[in-house]
């Protein structure tokens, strides 16, 4: 699918379109090739550690006084989040295309680390584009990428500029494969990322049917670019009576302007080769996003989410830094699971809506990653917000 209603598309120069078409053709063939799919599934099993559990969070459920809360444990994947599912799939595609050089963008460094990891695994040259501002903020991940053998290239700016740089490099270099980190960008990227993340929803569906003998009443996932969420949602979208909730980051509050809730702005524009909801200022320039969780501060959203908002199939809302940190503490204390701050947004929202459903029903929340990477951030936040 090239377009999602009026969203999506391929807003790129001709020279880049040639590369994208090549990738789209290779992807559409690879999907039909049993050997390719089996190789991907094998690595998910042997290297990533899938399937991940669908865990019944009993104490959180008692606390929320509503439907049973199940956590899909993407935090238990190798490297600690869902990003590896996609990195692995795309590098197998790149290998199949005979590409000798992987490039990727990274903001907080999580996707950079996932990409550097699979490049080490397959012994492929790896270059990560990263904003100079982020390189200063995310030193541990920069060192991790280097340790894994990647070259980190500094770009003036932050995540947005790093993505722009990766696309221009792809345009100029036929040997390179751009391994994008979320369900964003021009066709075919949103489709590719959805495909490789949809393993989350496929497993979750099987698991909940086994555990509960019926489908859940609701799904909840956090939305940065939208990959962990579309990965969970895609296998349930046709089940019209399941409520689906996407949760963006409200940062300090939507009204303050310091947030990362692109959908909530209801402004549409073009960025990174796609038409979608964007955070724009009065002059329609793209604003920088803000959230306590680095993985959610992208000033746009994947085009399929834009469409699912537009047609009303998925309900999007947002959770503030404060609410996310509170949920983070609850999950840590009540379940002995330290969730990523991104995932804490989804959990905070699930705790709000659980009461709308009966105790016989269930809700699946995607626990997209583990929180070890966020600890310093959280300690700072708690210190600065004591009163
Ligand atoms: C990157 C990241 C996200 C946000 O990215 P999506 O593409 O929206 O999934 C969410 N959770 C974790 C743990 C991440 O690392």
C-alpha cells in the first residue's frame, strides 16, 4: 500500500525514488520467499529470544480495578526493546539485495544500537547518522555503537536532520541500504517496518486466545514514529469490536507547546518523504518535539497512524511526563518489571481506561522496552520534582 487515504506517499526526488522502488521490489519478493521468512523467524527465535511472553499483571490489574491487564514483554528481547525485530528483518533484506553498507538514523541511540548489533552479527559495514545535540546527550549509546563496530557520523541538529541525512546518503550511494528505525518515511518503509514488527501482534493474538479463550477488549501502545504500536495493532484492526488506543507523549502538557503529540495538533504536512500529521509552528516550519522519553520525541507520526486517526479506527491520546513517571514507578514496584519510559506512557493510559471494561475482559498493553536506559533520566526527574 503506497498511500493510507490521503496520507503517506513518496514525496522524494526522482533519484531517490529509484532506490525506493528497488527496495520495494525486493521486499515484495522476499515476503513470498519461504526461505527468507524462515530465516527471519529463526533469528527471532534463536537470537532475539522470541516469542516474548504475554504476562498477566495481576497486581496492576487489582490496582486499576477493571479489565485484566496483560503486558506483551518486548522488553525481554535481546537489546531490550522491539527495535531489534525490525533491524533484523531489514538487514536480511539488505543482504538479499547484495548491499554492502548499512546506514541508519538514530535519535536517542536505541535504533542505532539495534542496527549496529545486527551489522556486527552479519559482518556488514555500518554507519549511523546522529544529531550533534543527541551525541552529547546519549554518550553511552554512542560508545555502544562504536563498540559494536559502527561509525557514528555527526549531523547538525537532532533526529529529524539525521533522517534527512540518511535519505540523501541513500540517494547518492547505490551500494547502501537505509535501515530505517520506525514505521515512517516514504513507501515502502512504513510497510516494511510494519511487516517486521507485526510478529508482536501475531504472537499476542495466539497467546491471549490460549490464555483467555477469547480476544481482548482493548489494545494500548505508545506511539513515537509508530512501529511497536502498528506491530501490535495490525493483527487486530479488522476486529471491529476491539478498542485500539495509541498513546503519544504530552511532555510538559500539550498546552505548553513542549510535547511530542503530532496527531493532537491536527496539522498535516510533508516530512521525510511522507504526508502525515506534523508538529508545525505558525510559519509551518517543523518544530522540535519534546518528551522525557527520548524514543517518543519525533515531530511526526507514521502515515498509517495518521490514517487510522483520520478514519477513527484507532483512538489517539497523550500522556504527560509526570503521568508516565508515575506509571513507571507503579510497574516497577508492583510487578518487579522496570519498563522503558516510552512504554510507561502506554501503561499510564491503560491504567486510566481499565475501569471502562469488565473484570472478565482483558486489555493488552505493549511493553515496548526495558527501562535500564532511562534510569539516570528518572533519577534527575524525581530530584527536580520533589514537591
Ligand atoms: C524507539 C522506542 C519507541 C518508539 O518508537 P515506535 O516506532 O513508535 O515504536 C517506543 N518504545 C521503546 C522502548 C523504544 O525504544
